[in-house]
C-alpha cells in the first residue's frame, strides 16, 4: 500500500501512474480532486488502477480525514511518498511574510503533519518506508529562491533526524533530491513573489533577467521526469536503499563542487554562472 501526496501533476502524477502500471497498490492524493483528470488519463494510458483521496497537506483536518479513511478501508500503509510541494521565485525583499510562511506550510510542515498521521499506522507494523521528495536546492542554494531553498534545507535536516529515530521501529526514511526537470512547476504551476515583476522593486531588472534565463534553461532541459518515478520504485523494492538520492548528473556535479570547494570560491563561481551577461543598469 503506497500513499503519495501531490498527484495532480509533476513527479507525483508520474510516480503514481508508473507504480500503478507495475501492479503496486497506489493511493494517490491531491488537494483538489477536480484536478484528477490528468492523473486518471495517464494511469489509463499506462494501465493500472489508483485509489483517489482528497488530501491537502496544509490542512490538518484534511490530513486526519484522509488517513482515517485509508485506515478504515485498508488498515495499513507500507510506503509514504511525501511529494506535494512547490517553489516560489523571488528575491527576499520581494517576498511577503505570508508567501514565505505558505512555502513552509506546504514544503516543510505539510511533510511533518502527513508523516505524523501516517506513523500512527506504520509504526505498529514495525516496518515501512518514507520517501521525502526534496531538491538539490536543499543542498545548494541559489539567488531568488530563498524561501524555497530554506524550506528544502529544513526538510533535509528533519529527514536526517527522522531516519535515526524510526530505525528503532524498522522504518526506513529516504530522500530524493532532483534538480531541474521540465515539468508544470515552470509553466502553469509557476509561482512568483508578489513584487517579482514590480517595476518599483530594486530587484526588478535582475528578476526579469533571471526569469528569462530560467525559461531558457527549462526549454533546453532534456532530462526525463519519468526517471524520478523509476527511482522511487527502485527505492521501494531495494532491501538496503541509499539515504540520499540525487538522480541527475548535473545536480550531482553541483553538490560535489559545493562540498569540495571553499564556500567563498563556490559562491563566486555560482554567481558568475547565474548572472553572466547581466547588465544591472540596463533598462
């Protein structure tokens, strides 16, 4: 029994459809069941069946209701995949406190609250797996992503600690840390700070530059997001899976440089790579 959050699009949708096509019993959850069409069409194309439940990771009542209903129907959960999340782009001063708090409510506290509810079922079994979908942004930060970076760094620390705690109960806790993949998070699901494109913002010319640079990078990306679904299945089936899993070579290289180089040097190289060609004074 595999429960996945955030299945209306992106990695969650692809993972749910792939696992179902391989015969796994998948409980696919999403905040708004009106957005189920893309998932159901993909599942139908690949073959398989998923059970759909409404679950909003930022709503405690929604979480309790979903897990209660799953428990009543099936009695157990073997694997939890905490996938629900999003990234908000924008320089810190362009972000409102509300935007930052909501980023954490989804990416960090949402994981904590869903995990807490599922553990009431999983811990007595003394076995299970929890796979948290983090990001390479939880290991190496970038400008204009401070809220997203912070939420993923917090998730990394929590997951490390939780892994140690749950070893006593036979539960394995794992991380997947993808880099940039061409998914809807960069298109219709993209979110930006309230003042991201405010001409009065001191960061306005840099935001425009970074927005264009990011779109170009996404368009050039040829990595297949389906690889994340394959990796999830591999981790589920493995008897001794690795804790940290960085799927793409580009992100592996970034993390390796972050660990090897002095931070001052790494920071300068990162800044040059990101802002190459920027004329801050150009209107």
